[in-house]
C-alpha cells in the first residue's frame, strides 16, 4: 500500500473491521433463516463498506502519484493501473 498516515490507515482498517462484523451478521442471519430483506440490506452495507475502503486506498495512491509525478517509486502503480483498479470497484 502507498504511504498512508496512521490516521488514514486506522480509518481504512476500522471500515474493513465494520464490514467484517456486518458480514458475520449476514452469515448468522442466513444460517438462522432470517428475513430476506434484512439480509440483503445488511449485505448491501457490507458491500458499501468494502467499496469505500477500496476507494480510499486507490484515492491515496492517486494522490501520491500526482504529488510525486515521475519521481515516484518505479514499482508504484501507473495512473492507468490506478484507473483500472478504481473502475473495478464500480
């Protein structure tokens, strides 16, 4: 992952942990024969949380790419690669 501050990393990890908890609730609801609408609503929340975490990671990489220009690490993703990653989340 690109250079992120401790606060940025903590926010992303917290979002993913929330999604993990929501996914556990979805699994439990399915196993218990829970209401279909509630399961789908919870599953949508999981998907949204994961997407937001992915967008945050890609946005940070794009920010670093723009800030560093051609001076960035040669292993860093190109703008085209970042665009492809970004679009894969939508």
